[in-house]
C-alpha cells in the first residue's frame, strides 16, 4: 500500500512542477513584486480662460510604453467652467502599471468638441501604488479644440514632488 502512496505523491509532484506550480489567467500581464503596482489614479482639471462645454465629451487614457491601456476615465455631460477647478475624477484601472512604467508612460487626452468649443486647462494627476507611494504630475496650459482635439502627454517630465 505504501508503494501506491509514494507513486501517487510522486505523480502529483510531477504534475504540479510541469504546470509551473501556479496558474495565470490568459491575456493578463505579470507585475513584478519588485516594482509596486498602481492602485489608483485621480485627475483634476483647472480650466483657465476657456472651460469645457457639457456637450463635449472627454476621455483620458493612461498608457504604458508599448501603448498598452492601463486605465482610463470618461467625462460626459459635465461642464467645466472658465477659471475653475473640476474633479477629482478617478481612473478605471484595466491593466498593469508599475512605478517603473512612469519613465515611459503617457496620458492620451481626447476631447470631442461640440461646435466651436475650445478648452485650455492645467491637468493634475495623482497616482498611488501598492507600497503606499504617491506620485504627482502637472501639465500647464494644455489646449484642445476642433483643430487639435487630442494630446499625448509624457508622464516623466511632468512629475513633481
């Protein structure tokens, strides 16, 4: 009987070793525990002389260096008044993003102007990571309108303490 027990234990060990001992869902990227992962991202917009009309939707995508979507936010039906702050707006996180990704990460800001809407603003981004670290970013004087409805903003140069 002990012979069959040893064979069963050996077979179970070989099966687990052959499968790597762990499983991972298809299509998900592995995040290294060495680099803390993003747990939240929040954006605040400070409109200057030209605010955003309520009928002009806004999408902001957080991208890794390979243009992989890590998170996004949508603002629809909300007016941003001239010379005022709007937000904070939380990103929906949809993919991995670590502290290491900041060096090559980007924000893609897309605006669909309703009519002749133009919008000039400062964008503040706050990120929080699994180790409790926070990172802040600021872009000043961003302008979007009918002729230029999209901007891609690099994270690294906008970082501040």
